[in-house]
């Protein structure tokens, strides 16, 4: 398991990715689908169509790095998986805690979040 620090933005690409893609292919998906800069230091999470493989692309001080996981049984459940294809966003943002739960096999839709204070976003 990789150590995930809080403070990073973590973006999910809800469109299935070909797991043969490497640095350049995934960077292209970050730019075109997620609409972010792959060199920004954020984490970008991709899964395959069968939902049993997951890659995380991130900038590691002096170059891009990929973390890759293949499940022997079961699937990864993105929180947007059951939304209709026409209404499903192509990207989603999650927290470090949510990524840890997702990697641990927890369905994020089944979690009930308790009310917390959040400052209003300023533009």
C-alpha cells in the first residue's frame, strides 16, 4: 500500500482505461478527460473496464510514477459506477481517506458521512 498524505487532490477517471497505457497514455487522459496538469503533483486514478485493475499516476519530485494494483478476486467500486452512463461525470474528486477505503474494498456509496464544518469556497 502506498502512503497517501492528506492535502493532495485525488482525481478519479470514471472512463475505463486500457491498462496497457503507461506514462504518456495516462498523461494524455489526465489532460483531455480530467482536464488537469499531470505534473501538478496530484494523484490520478484509473481503472480498467472489468474493474479488477487500478493505476495511479502521480508526479514524484523529478518524474512521473505509476502505482499499479491487480485484484485476484473482486472489483474496485468507484462511487460513480452505478450512475447512468448519460449522467455519469468523466471525472470525480475524492479525499485521501476515500482512496484508502476504495483500495481496501469498501464501497464508498455505502458510507454515511457525519456532518462537518466546511468553509465556503472563494473564487
